[in-house]
């Protein structure tokens, strides 16, 4: 216990007095004193509204904890390994105060440096920001060095090209909708938190994306859900998963029952509509089982990619299947329930 408390104290000096965090990645964020947050939370916010003390990035395509050496970067203050990659955190020797006459210039400089690091190391662009939630180093495999850095230590990095910046930070533009109106597709999600209309912004961005994809004939509920989760991660403070799910369900229902019927079906011939009706009307047990299993498997892959606990009820709800069908799938594929807290896992990976 003494060793564990010493490890907490090692990190305490780098965090604000109150820390936002959660025991699970899918949400339920609350604020706690830093000692208890580091002790209990698995996911925490590193900076506060008053200062930027830590520069953090998330690399999700390899687990090379020494890749910073290839770019002549200062050693990260701590490194955290994830199931898909690695996260680097650099503690600033001099924190950036956010309530001074130089706030805007200092924050822009820090943002430019962060962009350089993300671009150079090909880090996750959805995790860019100073108020993002990252993994707690005390709850995951990590390495601590107690180093300090200056923003100037990163000046030698190449600035990202304009097309990269335009993709990561889209300009505010007016786009014509499929119904002849106009919509604003340029709201900066990274600045939006509670009270800023995040659910409305997500609903608008996601539904117009779905309209365009459906019009091209490549729409799928799986892609819609994935797009929704990715967009939610861009918010300064993410919506709870259940709220994102409600938005996804609402849009999917409209696309499937109204839009596809009025746009796609109207463009097909009588023979094509007959084939579609025949295909959709098949009641064969084998076909229904195969289709259900495909949806269940896609849902599980999606949930695992976002570190969402696998449960029968949650998979059934997301895949629009019966719980008994999901249980049959788990049994057939060799899954078992580890515990109520950990959920279901594949026996090979248990």
C-alpha cells in the first residue's frame, strides 16, 4: 500500500486539485480530488480550465514506446501502453496559464506544437486537444521518467501541410442539403462541452453525413455508429454513450424507414423492387441466423475498438438482435462471461 501511495504522489504534482475522470471509457465522468481520481479512475483529464500543464498524444497503430527517439524529441514524462498502441505525455517545465493577457497567443503556440507532434508521429487526430481524456498511468502499463520539457524543444518538427490541417480542422462552410436548404458543417467540436448543444451538433453533423452516404448507396448502420462514436470523441467533453446511441438509433430509423424508401426505392425499376421485396421477405432460419451473426460480430468489433464492455444485453440492443440469439452466438464462438464487472470475453483471450 505504501508503494502504491508513493506512485500516486509521484504523479500528483502534475495534476490540478480537481480531476475529471471515469472508471470506464464509455462515460459517466465525475470530478474528484486528484489523489482519489488517480487512485480510482481509469480515464482522466490531464489539464484544467486554468492551465495547460501536459501535452499528450495517442498513437493507435503501433506500440513502439521509443518512437520519440526517431524524431529527436525529448523523453516523455510518462508513457502508457494501450491494447492498440501507446500514449505519450510531456509535462511542461512552465505551465501555460489560461487567464492572462497572453492566453490566446500562448494557447495557439501550444496548439501549433501539438499539431506538429501529432503529424510527425502519425498520432490519432481524434485525440487532439488539451482537455482530452486519456488513460490513467496508475491503472495501465506505464513508464515514468519525471522529465520536464519546453515547447521550444519541439520547434524543429515540420509543420503539418495545409491539406492535413484543413482535414483535421475543417473551415466553417455552408453546404447545400439534399432538400435544398443550407447547413453549417463547421462547428468546432473540440471547443464544445456541457451546455454548448453537443447533442444537436452531433445530430446535425451525423444525419447529413448519413443522407449523403445513403444517396450514394453505401449506407450501413455499422458505419453510422462508428462515425457517431468518432465524432463524439472530438468534443471537448464527450456525450455519454447512451445519448450517442439514441442519436444513432433515431437517424438509422429515419434512413431505413423514410429516406431509403422515398429516395432509393423510387429510383429502382418494378423488377428491382420485386427482387428487393423477395430478398427482404425470406424467412429461412439459416439466412436469418447468418444475417444476425454478421451484425453481432460487427457490433462486437465496434464495441471492442472503443473499449466498451461486452454484455449480452448491450450487444443485442446495438445489433438489434434478441438476447437469446446473442447468447447462442457466444456459445457457438467460444465466448464466456468472465464476471458482471468485466463482461463477456472470447475464451482464447481470457
